[in-house]
C-alpha cells in the first residue's frame, strides 16, 4: 500500500469470528476489497450495532437513508478519508458511494469502473443478487446473529425480527422451505454462470468483464464470503461444489489478493 497517504479509517461492525479478521458483512467486504484493490492504506474502527448511530453522528457522517418517520438511518460501512484535508476528512457512507468516491479520488493504479462502466456494473450487480442471493437472503440473515459480538446480538435480532415480521429462529427453517431456497439459489447461480460465459471464448469466465476483476466482481465475492462466514455448513458447503466449483474459485481469486483486514 502507498506510504505517502494517511490511512483511511473504515468503520465496521465486529463479529466474533477472528478467522476472517472479525469482519462478516458483505457490505463491509465490498469496501475492504475495494480499498485493497486500490492499494490504499487504511485501518478499522470497530463499532457495535447499537452504537453505530451515535458514532456516525459524532464524526459528522451523513445518514445512509431515512426511516418511514423521516428520521435518519446511520449504517456501516462509513469511510473517513483524511487525505483531501486532515482537518476536515471526507466522510462517505454506503459501499456503492464509497466505491465511486475511491475511483474518482484515486484513479490509479486500476479503476473499479473502467470505461465509464458504473451503470453497466450496477445493472449486473442487481441481476446476480436477484438470481443468486435473493433466494437465501432470509436464511443468511437468520444466521448472522451467531457471528456477532455480544454487544450487537440483541439489537440485530430485534431489528431483523421487526423487519421480517417473524422470530429469528423461524427465518428459513430446516426442511422444505430451506431446501426450496437452496434449489432456487443453485438455479440462479447456473443462470449467472451462463451469462458470465457469454463474455468469453467458450472458456469459463470468473469475472464479468474479462480476466481481471472490476467492482461488480468484488461485490459478488463479498456475497460469497458472507455465505462462507455465516453459513459455511448450511449453504457454503453446497455452493462451493456447484457448477464445477467455479464460485469457490471466484472467491479465492478475489479474497486471497484483496481480503486482508487492517
């Protein structure tokens, strides 16, 4: 990483899983992969779920959304970059906005969005998330609490039960409902594989634009590492064997190069 730049601070919500640097969220992995892809020095500031809003307000970070009553919603990842001005660091919330900021501010050495491809990449991300992640989202969310720190579990469970309208133990339970979700995911990933392979010369293509990853590929890998961390036995053990093992190869290609946690 460049030694001429001050380290960027990345605000993250910790898990108890030290094997992956205590990072679990796919949205956080999107930003971590992007920072490492760019070779930018950075450090992590850990914030428990119930403390996120107060912490983000204290540093002046913008909200990422609004609640139904109009109140601001604060989330991670949030990035604080002191390099434009150490007295007034740039504060960006939301993994997509962070990626756009990084590409604009640090265009070298490699772009996340080459050839003005942000719109095309966003469309591709929406496509494969619908096909491959949508069918198992409830299952994955239901397993997240097992990974969280003790300080974060009550907040996470309460907010997710409210959002989904059911108890966390009832999220995609073992049995026909889970079997159907996994079958739909396998079918969706098959369609993703077909689309990726249209991009090449008849050979397997891991990445959406060729032999090197772009931001959309980092996002896809972030979904896969999320599955591996929170549902290794329930989901990942199956996913890594589907379609000739290509999803494990994709994750390894990204994570081994860009997955270091600072």
